[in-house]
C-alpha cells in the first residue's frame, strides 16, 4: 500500500512470470515505454502487456498512472537505464524526474519483449551514504538481526541494544504507509535508524523491522479482505512479543511508536496489547486518507502560486478518489480491483475511523509529537489530538517549529523535494522520547 499520508511512494503492478530472457534491447525498450507514459499514450504501453498484466489492470493503465502523478506531479525526464537479469527476465530500472520528486521506474520484460511488471518507487540508493547522527554514540550500543512474527509472514528486523546489564526499557517502531524498510528509508533519509541509534545511546532498546508490504508484496496482493490489520497492526503486535522475550529487556517497559499511518493506528495497536507501558504518536494522521491525498495534492499544486492543467488533472483525480471512497458499500469489499493502490476492503475498514476519538479509549500513557512544518500531517490534525485528549494527565504533547514530516529540521515551506536532502531526526525529538519513556 502506498499513500502520500506517509511519503512519496507509488505502487502499481507486478505480475511477472518465469520465462526466458527477452531478445530485444531492454534499455531502449524501457526508455520508449517511459516516453509513451509521459505522453499519456496508454494504448501503446498496454498493447505490450502480458496476459497477466492485462488481467491485473482490467481498467487499463491510466488509473494507475494517475495515482503516480497525483502524488509526484508530471514526468519531466528520465536518466540512464540499468538492466538486471532476474527470474529469467530483464528487469530495467530508470531514475525519473517528476515535478515534485524522483522515482525509480522498474519495468520487467519477458522473452518476447512483453511488459510483465511495472513499478514506481523511491530511488533505491540514497542521495548520499548514511552517516549516523552526531547524537549517536556507537560505543554505547550494539545491533543484531532478529526475526519478527512466524509462519508465512516472518519479517527480518534489527534490535539495537544499549551496552550494559539492563534490564532496559524498549521501543517498537511502526512505519508510515508504503512498503517501508526497517529504517523507514525516504530517499536520502533514514528516520527510524536515527531514532534507534539515538535512543539506544540513551539507554533504550529499539526494535525495527521491514514492513510486510516490502517483504511480501505479491502475497499481499492476493490477500482477501486486506486492511490495515494485516498491513500494520498484526506485525506491530508481533514485534512487541518478540521484544519482550529478548535478554536484558524489561518486559514491563515495552512501548510502541507509530509514525504517520503507524501513528494513526496507535489506538488499534494499543487496544491489541493492554500490557504496553505506553504509546507514542509521531505525526499521527487524523484525517481520512482519501481527504489527505486530495489536500496534499492541492497543497503541492498551489505551492508555486499557479495550477497547471496537468496539476488540475491530478487534483481532479484526487477528488474523484474521495467521491469513490465515500460511495463504497460493504458489497464492494468483494471486488479485488484496487482503488488508488488499495482494495475496497482497505478503504471500508478505515471509513469512520477517527484516531483522536479512538485514542480516548487508550488506557496506556501517551506521547504525541508533531513537526510544525509538516504538510502531510498538519498542525490542524495535531490540534485534534490535543482537543480529544485534553485533561488527561497521562498524555504529553510536543510540537517542533522547524521540523517536517520526517522530524528533520528545515526552513520555509516544506515540499517533497526537501526529502531528497539528507538529514537526521532532530536531537530534541530523541531526547523528549527518551525522557518520557524513562519517567
């Protein structure tokens, strides 16, 4: 699943088959496909689909392409194409420049040169090599590989442990929307890695894991009645169980932090484990996802003071999404055709869900954090959390004037291009989390 509530990820389709290598030139072919997409010549691209691709997109390519451009703007240019041989196919990856972000375009060709897979995602390589934040003290922690969950949904994870005998308080990190890795890598930034290293340097163990939608995308696509329970909640609770049984962890002091979509779902996670010591909402979305998509699309389109025809098309598509979601009925849950990258069951599950109101029933202590420059989860949403939880002495609120959606400092109006600039979660955030957890 991928929604701009979290960050710029656009997922469309992958329907590959294992066949022999294509005989055509995959580099030229990929460039031609991207040029056709940029020119909205969908028929030209669809004519090259495998039968499985046609079945995966019964309404054609245009809705999926609109999903991409609604989030990141029009396609401007594409760079060099790289080719890999994988599963007896040619997989091409091309870094493309859109109005508001860069994305890798991954196109898979079968041996006849047919398009067997199509995916747009944030660039796989960060803009610059990751370096730990200055507040991380490498001598004060160690990292090891662990596993979250069991059976068909087992997830790889990293446990960052303070040096010492313990037992230590511990924190599970829950991602925003999209197929995030354990570091919640966004272009040149790794906010979850920053948090893990910074908190472990302050005596707090941190568990972070690769998201189910990253590790098992094909299996998720075939999951009936898919909702945020499978996408987020189940694995967050499994991670808590994993953390509690680790040596040198205090099982009575295990907390959960949810960012963006993860923060939105903190009330559901908290309800699933009454023994949690506390929960942290970090830029927790409070608007319906479809409404956030529309408002973010309008925000980005109007940022330069004018709305181009292409941007208006994107706004209109987002408005259509809002209307489509609002018109869904329970009967629509039987239709597997995705709506903006998610099945109807996903949208229906969240319809009527009001996170701040749901948080009134959370029995654990809470910490609510917000960046004041965040355009994806806004200060209006933070105000809704404060209003809903006003009067509770066990709820703490912090907002940070210079921070964006990733809790990284910046200046001026926050826009998607800001995420391409490497930075680190502000130390004040790390300090406030650590101090609150140790109270």
